[in-house]
């Protein structure tokens, strides 16, 4: 094989471009980027870069370093490169790694880590060999550089390092070497050694586990190292061991716990944070609870002390107390996910968690109201939260004294951390804390007057965590002492002069709205007047949370919002915002989402505002579909943002639920016609778009079926295609909505409708396998069962022959669902199917009876159907029936006898 050599002209061109890339003008930069992208088409490009990095000593280090950086970004091309190019690149990078210049060595080190990952160590053993040999070098710089590269490789791809190369496993040799180097005089070397070893813990690496006792001994030895970086890696290794091999630590737990408690108080925040992660990991593994229990009295107070703001946090956060008028930086605003209601049913309380009818609105996650990055304070609060769930009252007993001291301290930092702890414990300790809430809630409401914005904001968050207690309709006294003052206090914070307090107040108020639901209706006027003022005051970031709060309010109070006085308060600021935003402004997305909730709640009262909203949604859908079409024809373009399309469909769903047939003139006048656009959306490759489109089909079936019906043939063929027994995870919600909307459509066509009959068999052929599929998600089983029942109600003769095939699975899917209209129509369908084909239920009688007696209050019509069927079974073969019922569990026998006399 000929060794590779550069062509002078090619070399000159690439070198020239790199020199130009140091220019500052954006026009030149754009031009350079295009040129560099064109170079990647040449299979030799990476060799030229490697040559500049390793051999062009006359160039300044900066130029050679840029070549090294470009080489790292294009490392993947080595896999398609001709053999002589690949060999040259590998040799050149290793050569540059020994360059006298530290800048070049660093660039080469990054290249080595990247190429070793792309090629995998087994295809570049000489590199691994050179790095390991350098660990024995007499030159400390060389040793550290090699170890630095090895540490990054062990961190980034430990599994690729754990391989056999021509009969030997490099790690069999490297692990003992790392253990030895953990005693090196240089702190950097010791730190690399402990870090490298720790990265092999989670991947179950046998070369490490052979030496597990030596590894644990090494950790204990390094535990009191005077270098914080070494101690941090010791803590990290113990956290990883606790997660992967807890049985190795349990015999030593007393020592490990002492050390971790000591390290959680380390002066170095990085060490303390790693040590604190240990308690979070410990608490999250429920199997380790018995081992954690005896440590509770020591651990909880230490975590409590970790929740005080550090000095760095305060520099970062103690900004302008009155900053409400200061515009936000765009970088402060986190990306959010919008849209996508997924149809689901609620389960009875005894049936475990329900799939919520739709995804909850995005709230700040529990520990996000504090500074942006994950830190000791957040980690300690999260650990306390999980401990509260594990140990509830016991935890409170341990912390009652220290918490009182903090809450009534004269130092605001102590008070603030106590309020955070109180909020963190809310979920797990609620029963134990409840007797103290009559004292604590007034204390918190009073603290909303604190001069420190950070105290006011954490108090909002904690009040939000106890909203489920304050909003309970226990008595008028409870309402006037706790609910109304909390509501008034949080509304005051919504209009605070500090942006952080506004954000926490608005978020907590949205939580209060969710928990209070219809209880808020009597206070709608003052609530709306406050929220409307916020529309004029809020900067960009908090405006997004305000939309959320208004949408949540509409969901909570429902049709109470129809009152013309409320419509007059709320709609002007919303239409005002609406008019200011262009169709492609990202801020339109949360506004559309908010309006979707408002339209459903206001119902017919929204009619005067409907035409421009409807027209704009149709335009957004049309434009989005055209953009997507262009993207499909030219994949070089950026993929268009689907959020606009999803949220416009969701808002049309809201309009349909709120206004029903009143939309007829708007739909008839739409151009292009909304239903033609909807049919295209049903075929969209993005699952969230299809999901919202199927929801709109179901809502239109319920609200204005007359307008939908002429388009049903095209829609039905798409719906049937979407019903998949084992959808990919990201398609589940789309399949749920498709399964649900099919049932709604069947009901609207009515009994034995000739047009719908053509789809019954294809639908049953898709829905039954979903119902019988063991891996299909529970929500999909439920929606499929409801639709089978509804199709059966309308077309019993066509569905009844299949009854024996699905009866048991059908009853299993729905017996835990809460009584509601959907379940009622589905069960009426099942009863009609059993009447049509009694034999079909014979083998599933126990499941059928169980699902009947699980009803709390069936409608009179359904109850009569149950009565008739059960009496019929008994009359048909009294002895046979008695024998079968005798084998049922006693609870079912008892209910059948008391309710239906069988």
C-alpha cells in the first residue's frame, strides 16, 4: 500500500480557507462554512487536515489547532476513507499527540478520543497501546495528557473499551494499572484513575468486578484525599456502585454513610453535590429502604442544611428587587413542548393510576423555580422529597425541631431554606403535616409580605405544593381561613414588582386553579381582573406562564366562564395579544393553546370572537402543510416546526367543542376547505400532527357531524390505517385518538347505517387485535374496547359473530374505568352483542359479571339491560347458572344477588 502524500494545490486551498476562517465578518464566515462543507466531499479531506495539524510546523499553532478541530468534527468520514488515507490520519494524530506545543497536543487529544470512538478500540489497538504505555512515561505532562484522553474515552464509551482484541482484553491489564495509579503523587493522575475505574461500574464490566474489593479499598483510601477533584470522583464512584451493585456496599454501609454525610458538608460544592446524589440514589431505590431507615436521623438534618442558598447562588440571583419592567433576555426562556391531547379514560380509585385524559399543562418542575443549573440545593430538596415519600411521618418527626428553628429564624436565608424544605416534603408527609397546616398556611401567607423576593418566590412555590389541602371544600370556615387568603395572596404575587416572584406566583396560582376546579367559580371576577393586569405588566418569559394560568383557569371553571361580564374582562387583552403576533411568531403557539381551553369553557359566548380565530387557524394549517410539502420535495431545507400546525388543530377542536353547529357558516366558507386540509393532516408523517387531526375528527363528529359526513370516506380509510396493535412509542397517542374517534363517528351514523356498514369489518379486524395484544398500552386497550362496544351498539349483526374472540379481553379492559357516558354506551353495545349471540359470552361469564358489578351507578337503561340478560341466563338453565355462579368470588356472588336477584 502506498503511503498517502498531499497534493500542493489541494493543501494550499484548504490552508487558505482555514486562514480566512479567522476573519470576523459574517458574510465571509458564511462563505467559509459553505467551502468547508464542499471539502467534505473529497475522501482525502481528513488526511489534509491531519497533515496540517501534525506536520506543518511553519504554520502558527492557532491555524494547526483549527485544522485539528475540523478533523474532530469530520471524524466519521474515516469509516469511508481509502485505506491509505485512514492509515495516514491515524498515524498523524498520534504524532501530533507528542508535539512540543500544548495547544497542538490538546487538539490531538480530542481527535484521538473522537477517532477511538468512531473506529472503536478493537480497530485501532496501537492507539490504546500508546496511551497505556504513556501512563508509565517519566514526563508528567505526557502521563497526564494520555490519562486525560483515556478518561474521556472511558466516560464516553465504556462498553467499546470493554472488548477483546486478538485474544486479550486490554481492560484486564488496564484496571490493575488504574488501581495502582490511584496512589500516584500527582493529584491529577489520582483523579483520572478513580474516574476511569468508576465509569466501568454501570456497564457491569467483568475486568473491574474481578477486582471489586481492591476497587472499594482504593475508594476508602482516597476518601480523605486532599484534592477535591479526587474526592468528587470517589463520591461519584460510590453513587454508581450503590446504583449498580448495592450488595457490595451494604456490609460497609456504616463507614460509607459516615463518609458520605461528611462529604455532603464538604466546603467544595462539587464534592458536596456528588455526595448528595448518593442520598437521592439511595432513597429512590425502594429495595434499599430498610438500609436507609437507620440512617434517617443523621441524613435528614444534613440535607436540610444543604438547602440554604450558597454565596454563588446569591450573586447570581440577588438582582434587582423591582425588575418587572426590565425586558427578558431570549436566553432565559427554556424551550417548551406544546399541543397533543390524547384521549383516555379515568380509572376508579381502586384501579391504580389512570391515563390522564390529556397531558397536564407544563408547569415548572418541582425544583426548577430556583437558579437554572442542577446544584446542591436542588439535589438536597429532591432527595428530601423522595425521603418524605419513603418515610412520611418518621421523617417529619426527625425534622420537626430543626424546621421550626429555621422557619422562625431571624436570618432570611435560614427561613427561606425551611420554606423550601416544607414544600419538598409536601407530597410524602402530607398526612403527618396536616395537623400543623392550620398554623403553617397562615405563616406562609404572611411570609408573602417578606421584603426579600427570594423568600416571596419560594413561599409561592410551597403554597402551590399544599394547594390540594387549602382548596378542599371542608367548610365555610376552612374556605375563609385558608382558601381565600391563599388565593388572594398568590394573586398579589402574580402582580409583584419582581419577575421571579411573578413567575412563582403565577405558577403556584395555576396549581391552585387545578386543585380548586369549580370551587373558583364564585371568585372569577377578581381573579380575571388580576390576571388581565398581568397582560400589561409581564415581560416575555412570564407571559408564557400567564397564558398557561388562563388556560388552566378555563379548564377548572368550565362553563362558568360563559357569563358575559367575564367574557368582557378576558377577551380584550387576549384579542389584543392575538392582533400583535404574526402567524410565524413562536409566542402565538402558547396563546393558541390557551385559547383552545377558553373557547371550550365559553361555549356559545365565544361566538363573536370566533371568525378571525377560525380563519387564522385555517391559514396556519394551510401554510404549514405547504411548507411541509416543499420540505419533502427538497430535504436540504430545514424541517418546518410542526407546533403551529398541532396547536392550530387543537384550537379548532376547542372551537368545535365550544360552538358545535354554530361553526357551520365558517366551515362552509373556508378556503381551502377545512375538511380537505384535515384529510391531508391525517396523512402527515409526524405523529403529533395526526394525533391532533384525529382528535378534531372525533370532536367534529360530536359537535357538527353533518359537516363531517360528506368527507368520511377519505377520513375513514386513513383512520383504519392508523389502528395498529403495537404502535411505536411515539405513535401511541395518535393511535389512541384514532381508536376513540372511530367510536364517536359510529354513534353519529346511527343504527344499521348503510354507509358505515362497509367499514365495520375492517375496523373490527383492526380493533380486536389491539384489544388482544398483550403489549399494547393500557390506554389503547381501553379506547379500542369502547369503540368496539359502540360499533356493536350500532351494527350488532356484523359484530356479534366475533364476540367469543374478544369478550374476556373487552371486560378486562373496561371494568376498572370510572362510570361515564362513554363507558355507558360501550356497555350498552356489549349487552346488545350478548343478546344477539348469547353463546359468545359463555366462556367469559365470570369476567362479564365482574365488569357488571363493578359499576357504581349504571344509567337506568343500562341497568335494565344487565337485569334482563342476567335473569335470562338464569331462566334459560337455572341449574347450570347456579353451578357457574357458585364458582365466582364471594363479592361478585353477593352483588349479583343484591342488585339483580340472581
